[in-house]
């Protein structure tokens, strides 16, 4: 009889925990409505691209007020967050940093998701459409749009960012690199690169503020992928390039970067000027 009571109690506790988790999950995803009646937090979005639904997420600060223009950050996730659920890309990288310290991120943040077994070169239309939809829905400061990413998304930040220097005010690539050879080899990509040649990209990177990060002991993406890119920019006369190499982060150099309030403050200080 005692064993039955104990078992029944454990089952009841488990069910209560499960029920609480089931209630908390949608609340976390839906966010909160602020004083102006605007949905805030991590908001699930869907757009149609080439006749197919594509999921992504937009983070809206609770303090968002459409009466003024807000910065916008586009975050490119790593290979492990590829898929089509439209959620997991918020759970590694800048997403957790925002949840821990939302006051440091007074910006609209766009989280596109790359499908499995693909690189960002396969979803350039989706990236553009997600940005356009966000700019249409929210009051975005066109002078303060930023691009950042980790690992595979770090490569994406370097590569796609080189083609969008007219849009982005600054790049913040983490544990990636400026060469598209790793992605092309991994995915057996043929034909010319949609990001131009390395030399063409260097000419574009010189124009834009960049703060790059990598771990010296990274065993996944060699540190040289970033350091070589930085060296080429400096040799080409780049004066807006910064590079931080951590001694002991391994591959995960993103948590230390996104949790550094000085880095985030630097990002938000970057503004495009007329003619940039």
C-alpha cells in the first residue's frame, strides 16, 4: 500500500511538472504585450518564399515604441541549428544572451533559419525577404542595421556581409572566416561563388566596421580562417577592422562575445553615414 501511495505521488508530481512546462513553453514563445499593445519577446513568424512557407523568429524588446526608429540585428546561426522548426536558431548564440540581459539589446533581432544540409548561399532570397518583412513591420533605423553570426553563421556573416556593405553598418563574425572554400567543399557546391572572389570581398570589407572573434584553441574551425581574413583586410588598408582572439574558449567563442557588454555597446555605436 505504501509503495502504491509513493508511486501515485511521484506520478502526480511528474504530471504537475509537465503541465507547468507545457504552459511555460508557449508563454516564452509568444512573449508579452507591452503597454502599447505590441507583441514583444521572441515571436514566431512565417513567410512564403517560392510558394513554400518558411519559418523564422523576430525578437522585439518589451520597450519597443514605433514612434522612434530602432536598430536591427540579423543573426546567422551555426550548422547545428539548421532545420525548419523556426525555433532552435534562437537557442544558441545571441538568443541566450538576450534572454539573460535583454537591457543590453535594445534592438529588433531577426533569426532566419538555414535548412539542413545547406549553407546560406542557398537561402539568399529568404534572408532578403525576412529583412524586408521586418523593416516593413517595425520602425527600423536604416543607419543601424547589423549582421552577426557564429561558426557556419560566422562564415555567412563574412561572405554575405561583403555583398551588403550598402545595408549593414557593421559586421560581428564569430569563429568563422572569409573563405567560402570550407562551405563549398562540405556541400560539394559547383560554379562561381555568389559572394564573389576572395579579393573582391576584401575590397568590400575594407569599407565597413568589423569586429571579428575566434578562440585560439578552436578545434572545429581553425583560428587561421579568421586571422588570415583580418590580415588581408589590414594589408589592403582597412582601418575599421578589430580582432579578438580568446585563449581558452574552444569553438564556443560566441557566449563570451555576446555576454561582453562592451562589444554590444560598440556594435550599437556604429552608424552608416550618407554616402557609405
